[in-house]
C-alpha cells in the first residue's frame, strides 16, 4: 500500500468522479483507476460502486476513507516536522489582501518568500477587510493584509500604517482653504468614500455615529485612486487616510478632521501558533515593511 494510492482514493471519494480526480492529482484517468484497483486487491474489498454515473463509496470504502485521510495528514505532519528541522518548507500559503491593494512591500514580501521557499504554493485572494479578518479567524486564510479601525482580538498583528483620516477637496470646493474641519462641517456636504467592510470607512462611520451625525454617502469606491478621482471632479468630499490624500495633493487639498483622532490601520493579521510557512512569511513581511518585532 502506497501513500499515492491513498491520495488517489481520497480524491475519487471527494470528487465522485474518476476524471475529475485524475485532473486533481495530475495523472491520467487510467492511472488513477489502475492504482485504485491495486489498492482494492491489497485490501480484499471494492472501495467504490462504479455502476452509476456518479461514483459512490461502498461500505468498505466508507470505513477506509477517514483512515486514508488520517494517514495522509500524518505523512504531511511528518514532512513538516522534518522540514522545520532542516529548514525546508513545503505546502500552501493562502494570503488575503484588501481589494485594489497597491502596497508594494506586500508584493516584495511575497517575492522574497517565494525565492526562499519555492516548494510552498502561494495563493493570493482579494476581499474587503471585514471578510479578510473572518477568513483569518476561520482558517480559510493563513494571513491577510487588512484595513482596520482597531486591532482585532485574538489575532496576531503587524501594524504597517496607522494614520488619521482626512477630508480631501478640490481647489474650488467651499471647504478649500481651511486648515481643518469638524465632522459637523463635513457631513453638510456629499461624501465620497470607501465601502462598508473597510477599515477607513469603519473609523468614519463610528465617529459619525458617536456624534449622532448621518452623512450622505454620495458615492463609494474600493480603491483610493477612484475615491480621489471622483472628489476631484466635484462629486463629493473624499474621506481618505493621510497618505492616500497626499498622493493626490496636485488636485486635492487635505483637511484635518479635527474631532476624529482614531487612526485607520493597515495591518498584517495571522493566528497564533501557525506553522513554519506563516512564521517565515511574517519574517519577510517585517523586513519588507521595515517594522521591528514587537
């Protein structure tokens, strides 16, 4: 009995189809079928009922499935344990990032990690920050770069940016020329900002709610450049972070929101006690973002 036979058996059991299982394990369908037949001969029982269009497990197959999964998991754990000792890391690393992310140090960290550990498959997923946090909590993501209103409980964090939010307006706007504004001043104008689920929007919404204010959100966009572009065309006052607004100082003036001091955060998140791949990626991220260990 070989591990590859157990891998093919689990693939067929989960896919319920020999063709899809073969695609999953990257060999021919005939190869999968032959290995499954050999496994059945060794066990002395048929593992699949092949009489219907969809392949189903026999009673013996159902009994074998969890043991096969456990054997594969144990083999993977063995490889990881040895890898930690020898410095060889394999497996898969799933990283989440905010929609429209242009934070190049994250890409630098991914590239450095890939060069150092080419045996690790990297998956990169985009989503809004709220769902990224939940993805890390649930284990669907190993790490995520997310915008936050505050560091989430129960997760490790590496804060990359901590900035106040500002209002940004074009030169001909009624608020232009002022050094700062209050939220009350601001909400008398249409607002252009990021959507729900982003850290910057959460900071703004919480500040308004604390003062009983109800801003009119005229337009929403997931990328800072889009928010700035809409505001520059007179469609509303942009709510951005300080660095986001600074990138558009040629067409927008940034105004301090005097009664909002809570910063918007951009942070890398992961669960404590993760394996060597996560620890190694965090090390590369600290270097790329030039953030000292806490």
